[in-house]
C-alpha cells in the first residue's frame, strides 16, 4: 500500500480520546500512523484524502464473542439461559453438534463482514469444538480485514469426570494438557466455559500450562446464580474466589453476579472484567454492574457475546449499557462518555496486551480507524464528538473503516 494522509476530520487522539479539530493523520506503507497534526498538511507529494465532516475514531476491539452461532439467530429467544447456552445439552450446543461445516463457514464469513462494517478491527472468540473449531475460525478470518484472537476450549465436556468434579479431587490427564497445547498452537489462547469445568487442581494445571505457552487465558465467571451455587456446594467457594486463587486468567467474562467484595478481590488481583450487558439482559440474567467494577479499580471492557441473541455491534453494546447503567444508578453523570468509549477501544487493547499497536490513535500504532460522517441526519449537528458516538451514532453513519491502513468498509474517499 502507498503512504497517505487523512485531512480535516475531528480525530480522537491518544488513550484519553481527546478531540482535535481539523486534524491530519499520516499513514505509512506498513499501515501504521507515522505522524499526527492539525491544520494544513504541507507535503503535497503524499496522497491526501478528504476527512472533513467526520469524527476519526480508533476502531473497536470486541473482547468477547461466540461468532459460530450466527446461523441460530433468535433460536432460544425467551427460553431459560441454562437450557439454551450450557454445554453439553443446551439448544445451542446440540445445534452446533449437527450443523454442516459448510453452513458454519458461510455464516462465519457473513458475521465477520458484519463486524467489519460495525467498525471492529479485532475480536476475541471463545471457540467451541477443540482444535478443529479454532482452525475453522482462523481459516475463514484469514482473508478478511479483521483479526481474531481465538481462544479454543476442550472438544468434549466435562473435561473431568462427574465424580472428580463433585468431590473437587483429581487432576487433568496428559491428553487434556496436550489438547490445550494444540489449541494454543493454532489460536491465541485457551478458554474454559467456567471454573466448574475443573477441580481446583485442574484449574492450577491449566494456569501453569497456558502460562508456559505464553498464551491468553480466560473464562466466564459469576455468570448465573446456579453456577455460583454449584461451585460453593462442591468446593466451599464461589467461582470468583476459585478463579482468583487457582487460575488467575487474563480476564474474566460477565461477572453479572459478582459481589462488591469479589470485585475488590478481582481488582487487587489485577484481573480485568469483560461485560456483555445486552446478552445478559435479553436472557433475563440482568445487567452486569460494570460501573461498580470501574469504581473498584478494575479495568473493564464491553463486548457483544453470542450472535444467537445479540448483534456483533460494539456501539450498540455501549449505547445500551450507557442507558441501562444510568437508569440503575439513577445518576446520569457516570460513567462519562469517554469512559464508555474506552471500554471498546483502549481498555480491551490493554486487557488483551495489544495496546502497543491498537486501541488509540497514536504515532506508531496501526491505522485501525473509523471515519464517522457527522453530516448525516442522525448526527448533525455534533456538539460533543465522543458523546455523539456513545449515545447516538450507528454503523449507518460510518463513511469508512480502515484496518491496518487499508479500506475495509465503505466507499473510497475523495482526494484533495
């Protein structure tokens, strides 16, 4: 690709997303931001693209998805969470077990295209199906302008015997550890459904093994009351405490039923939270208190979760979450618009250890950018660029999406 400059937009610069009007952003041949400034760009030999009338925002990072179930949209709507989502007998898992591979691949491609159009540059997927499941997602994503961090999981559930789990005794087999190694080799890390998948000894083994492979480790935590009850019955501890004591993942997903004390323990252990308010709202579990997590000192990201009941649209997630949490708190002042936008940009980049390249518009980082058209009927006039994004904008307002400096979605921009 050739070097170019975006000229004339209001860019949200740096980790604090500071709006700078009449900005220019130079992108080099490798797809990284090489310089930033405001006003007239002087070097006439470089191609300049007109970004006037736009907000230039860092592209979004979606820190928790299950993109495989897009062929099941609205299946299980109105049904109990446990009956739809829990392996191995939930409706979702039964359908995945018999779905033809061609159907899954076709729908995966559609879902990734939708994610790109929604401004996503990178996503984390908890991928079912063991190593073959990881390979399927990686192969479909290979020619798309979006990058996955695929966290595979065991092919069969439960990975330990019912007796071992009931008595909280016993270790994982060597074959199970070898399966983790294969999953990590083809993806970016390993995920569990939850702490109840394994004994305390098994959790310790997974932590040590995944860390030895220098890979990401994550799981669902405090997702539902029954899950908490099972953990306490088997081990005398909630799944939150077991995760802190034995697993120490890179992040914990959901935390909808985490207590204030548990949030403080997670903050002390430096375990971030990834919350999915729309999905947990539609399945009747409630809205995770990400506001209290922020106040406890946790790093928090928002994500979209299962395609089956929620679109993979980070802005839609932020806008629902912003409204819901202000209603719950009966306080319109917190979290701020910047706090909300950070939860789909710099926060997940930091949580996923990719903030050296992603999550903000800074020199040296990838040119993963969204140009939001401020002249649309929906947005004009814009008085606060960040609030406009987290309170009103939709992907229909996007003029262009860039991934690594390449146009991933939208029409070519006019040159100056």
